[in-house]
């Protein structure tokens, strides 16, 4: 029950998206069924029949949305065998027929699955459906593996276009596939769907023209080693929500003093202007790219391969979901008593496994040395694994950096996460987030508070970006 409550936001908050996605699935599938399958089935069926005995379709029970079992339809590519429903096909599998090799190579064997899409069992884009045995095996290897079943399985998916296709046995391959599937579930949008469809089409065309499948070049975010890139004056971690939250939880389990910040354009420009703040930010263990402009800049200058930004409010939800699963404890530091009360209610309802170790409203001034020492002792005595710090930038980053080695917990400077999840302010629509227009949405909500920030920092960022693109300045300032 805990997992379903904790994870439901990734689906429930996108009902409009899933409604229109279903309309797109039906429309596109009808076009394929009428325009392609109407003649493809007879042609391929004849080739299969001439090549080997058996039916032209292979129907297999697969795991769908919510763990429901459905009958997945494909063109038959193997000789009839007793292992078809239990053992995945290998690259040079002797069970595969001559026609089957071509159908698999060109991905034509998957075309009958558009009938599954019409029936509502699948979508055009989503995590690939597993055989029942594989789903059960992988669930024992990777914690929370069935999270990928929160959405309908797809004919194509993010892990496939990233090069993870075919049998998977070793942990690293299984885990990386799950990472991409989980990323898709958490970030599903029309923009991401169309990118996957475009990349799938390109890879199939490449395969047919070059007679081999392309191997996608691994981006920096795919590497196992932690990588940091300097953008102007701040060192950003090349990461995503899944990897960042996994790192945070691993440090939280052992109550390691560890500093995290979700640094947006405002915070970045503060590091440019204020050398003392720059020093503190670069002391932090993890600085994630909060905001599309930061992501775009890192991808533009370094080809970082970041699929999405990592915002404080959304990263907080990722972390709370994992905290709830592992029954860890969280300390809330900052904001007003009213906001904290609402935020605690939000956590209790949506992440019931989270233990609230303590609450400390902001004084809205810097603590005296005596008060600060008392705060440190109180937090450490609470046994908190994670301290969520919501004091606003740059005060929260200063607090986290100054308490490294003093507070025995992961400290996360998460900005407006408290207000977002307390319901004080709403997040921008998905299309505005994708377009990098969140700042404008927030400016409309709080013009008196934010006009000066955005009037000064956004143009400054654009000027620095252009200077670096024109090579007037180096991307990594001295």
C-alpha cells in the first residue's frame, strides 16, 4: 500500500496527458492497421508459412499495466519450441528462422502489437512488456522494479532507443534498463514520447540502410562515475532524478554529512557575483541542474546528454518516495509554521512510511552561535537521515555548506519545495516546464517577490551564455 500511495503522483497528476495519449494511440494505430497491416500480414504470413511450419503469429502472455497479464501479439520468428515462453532469444539463437532473422532485424515482428494498442493493452511508447518469468526474476534483483508497470507497456521505449535491447542477465544491464523505464514513468510527456518515436524511426531506417543497428553513444549521464561540469562559476553534477535520489538515499542510510543543492539560474548568477557564496556552493557534494536553461547550457557546451533538469520540488518527491519505502526519517528546517504544518500533512498522506524526526521553522534571520549549536545538537539527537532545508537561495545553500561535518545527515537545499508541496503555490503546466518558462509562471504568482530576481538574473545568464558561445569567455570561469 505504501508504494502505491507514494508513487501514484507520477501518473495521477497527468490524467490529461494520458487521455490525449490514448487518443493518439488509437488514431495512429488505426492508420497503421489499415494502411500497413492490411497488406503486411498477408505478405509476411506467406513468407513465414513458406519458411517453417506453424502459425504466422506468436502470442505470448506478458506483464502489462498494474501487473495485469495480457496476450502480446507478434509475427512468429522462431521454430516451434518448448522454451519460447521462458527463454529470451539470443543474438544467434538457433530457434530463429531465416525469415525471423530479417523480421527481428527490421523490427517488423513487432508490427502486430498495434492490435494490442487498439485493444488498450499497450501504448505506442512505454516500457517494453516482459515475460512473466523475467518480470519475477528482475523484481528480485532490483528493488521496486515493478514501478515500471505504473503505465502501459509500449511498442518502443526509452531503454530501447538507448541501446538496451535483447536478453538481460547481469545486474548492470537489468538495473540500467530499469533506470530508463523508471525515468520514463516519472517524466512521461508528449515531448519525450515524440523524441522516442523519432529516435526509433531513425534507428530502424539506419538499420535497413546500413544493415546493422546503431549503438547509441553513451552520454555523460550514462556513465557510472560521478561527473561534475563547471558552468560559469558553479560545479554541476551530471545526473538525473533517479541517480541523484539513489545517491542521496545511499548516504542517508549511514547518516553521512552530505550537502545537496538544486541550483537554478538565480543561484548560479549569485555564484558569479559573490565569490564567498561561490566557494560555499562548490563545497557541496552534489549540485543538480535545476531548470531547463541550466540543462540546455550543459548540453550545449559539454554534450552532457541530460534528458531533463533536476528541480528541487520534484527531487524532493523522488527522495520522499524512497524514504517511505525504506522507513527512514526526515527533519524539516525552514519556512513558516503554517507551511510546515501543511507540508507534514502532505508527507503523511502521500508518503506514510516517512518518519518525521523533527520540525524547525525559520527564524528569518541568522542564528546566534548558541542557537546554531543547539540546532545542530537537536538535529543529530533526532536521528534524522535527511534534513530538507527550505530557506530560499542563497540562505539555504549557505546553511548547508556551513553545516557539513556538523550535522550527521544528508542536507538538501530544496528551495520552493516546501511551498509547492504545502499547496501555497502551484507548479507550472508541463508545457511551460519543458519550454523553460517556469520562471514566468512563478513571476505571475508572486510578482512583488520575484520581479527583481528575474529582471536581473535571467538577462545576466543569457549574456554570459552568448559570450561563452561566441568564445569571448570560457565556459568555466577562473
